[in-house]
């Protein structure tokens, strides 16, 4: 397995977009259509946000994670954010998510940041186990409760 930027593998934009649309838009009853998500991931970068990484095994994309400048409009002073971590169900439980997160930390550190943030509604225990620090419980701009976590990347 190796991790690379989605930017370098445009052939995987549609699969990544479909995962993210299903898991983070449809399930959250969001209004973005799949075409807008494809357009968004078609514009990810390497040295400026948004940045998306993918995990590849045998020429198959099996996971993804992104780095956003902001993933919680009610916390505009915090940046950057780990977002949209998704692993194909056939590959879960193998540490791939943690490897993607560790690569995100390296990318963020390389860009000169000292901290990385994330929001979660359902997976707090996972991030606590990985050493993330709880910052606060808050609401997003739609009133949904979410928890904010931080990790140092120095």
C-alpha cells in the first residue's frame, strides 16, 4: 500500500467523490449533489487547501482523507482541519485510517502548521485512542452537535 495525493491520480476522483457524497453528504442530509462533490475533488491541491490524500493497493483506491482550511464555520479561528476520512469497508481494521492520518500530520507540518483540528459526531473514541486532545463540544452552523479535537504536529 502507498499513500499519495489525489491530485496525482485523477482517475480516482469519481470513487473518492462517491464515497464522500454518500458518507458525509447524503447521510448528513446535506444538499450538495454528486456533481458538485466531483467538481470539488477535481480541484484539490498539493501545497494549498483543500488537499486530499488517497491510499492505494494494487492500483485500487481503498481510502481517502482531506485537509481543509476550515471544516466548522463556527470555529473560523482554527486551521487546518483533517476531514472526510473514509476507508473502503473491505479494508477497515487494518490501520489504514491511522496511516492516512499520520500522513496528513506530516503534510500539515510541512506546510508550517503546529496543530491540526477535526470535528466528529460519532468517532470520538477513535481519535482519543490515537492521541487527539478534546477541545470542545459545540454546534455547527446547522445546529448539529459536534466535538472538536486537536493534535500537535510539531
